[in-house]
C-alpha cells in the first residue's frame, strides 16, 4: 500500500537531483535552499527506510534503491503532467496530442515523409516533434514525456524498459566535401584516412561503438586530429569549407550526397550497419493517433533504399 506521507515534493526532489547531478543544481531548478532540499530528501529516505543517494567529490550518485525509486518517480511525474495537459487539451478543443522523438538520421531522411502521410491520415492530431541524442530521447520515452521514439537501437543499458521494433537497417558513411583530395585516388584504403582530420561520433552516440569496431577491424588507432561531434547542422556546414572526414549515419547526410554537396568515400563500412526502429514503452496503450502514426511510419520505411 502506498505510504501517504510521500508527497509530490519528494518525487520532484529526487528527479531534480538525479537530472542535475548535484544538490546545488537541483536547488536552482526547484528554486529551493539547500537545507530545504536536503530536509525533503532525508524525509523521503526515512519514509522508505533506505538511502537513495550517496555524495562524493564527483557529485551525487544513486544507490540501487535510488535507481529503482527514480524510475517510478519519473513515470509518476510524467503521468501527472500528461493528465494536466490532457485536461487543458480537452478544454481547448479535444484534439489528441502525439509526442514523437526522432534521432537525427531519422529526422532528416524519413520523418518529413512520415509526417506528411500522417497528417493525411489524422489531420486533427496535434503533433509534437523532437530530435536529439539517443540517451535523452529514450529517457523521455521511459518517463512518459514522449509517446514513441524512432532511431537506432542503443546499448542494452539505454534500452531498459523500452520495446524495439526494427524498421530497416542503416549504415555509417565516411563523407567529405565534393572536391576532397581523397576522392581523386584510384584506390582508397582505410589506412589512407589516418593523416586527415576527422569528425567522430562522441561517447554516448548510438553509432560510436559501431565506428569504434570498424576502426579496430581495420587496424586504425585513435585519430589524433579529431572533433567528437554528430551534429548534422554543424557537420554539413563545416565540411563544405574543410578537408575533414565525417563518420555519420547515412540518413543524416543522404540529401547532401544525393545533390552532390558531399560524397561518401568508397570504403566498406558494412560492419557499421545497425537496426533502426520504433521504440515504445511496452506497458503503454497505443492511442488512435499513435496507431495511425505507426502505420505511416512503416509504409514510408518500406520505401527506403536498403543500406
């Protein structure tokens, strides 16, 4: 039975500390003093009979009990926010709202076509679209802030509590500006890349372990002149004026490759192919809008060229 001493402020405190990684950051987010925040956390730990967090020089770390409580506290707050927004939506006309997250390669290549088709199927639905990094989107899906996410399957620890349905396979390409000197070579080997500056996927990017694995298989050590980045906006702009090489999901740069602004180096990057799919919470019921969106998504995904 739920202990009635647990209040909304307790849930907000735990989620804010976990999100900010420090008591100071949580105080700023919640507009509270540190003594007030610490008192609220201590109250909750006494109610639960367990320590939820430990503190050290690196900040605040969740205990195993804290990890469990945070998962359900986040879901509870998200459900409450959805309830409040649902009441407001009904007062404003009753339109359903669908919140969709998309990783960058999907946002560029697939989502415009999916959204156009979905609007034909369900014109009254208010669609809220977000793109971003894998970790941020899956966390929002797990908490209920998003209804579904489309993108690459992530590492096992990032997929906890997420159901994944594959739509297609997508590879990584190494792209350069259209007049890059490497394109003039009659034969290109992986070792030819080592002396060039590189845009490389950062830690936490879904494609990072795939590119690391490919480089290891080719005997390539760490690139010395390297920027860690998967920003499509930055990469597209920067490569036009630079000799950098860019390891990026094919979907992010498909339009630029098609129009000749960028070119994929002729390398066998088959090891980087990975599944792109639909991520949902297995315990969530699909609304009519979500069902129609998934129908549009599958239809458009089937028409994509295979990597």
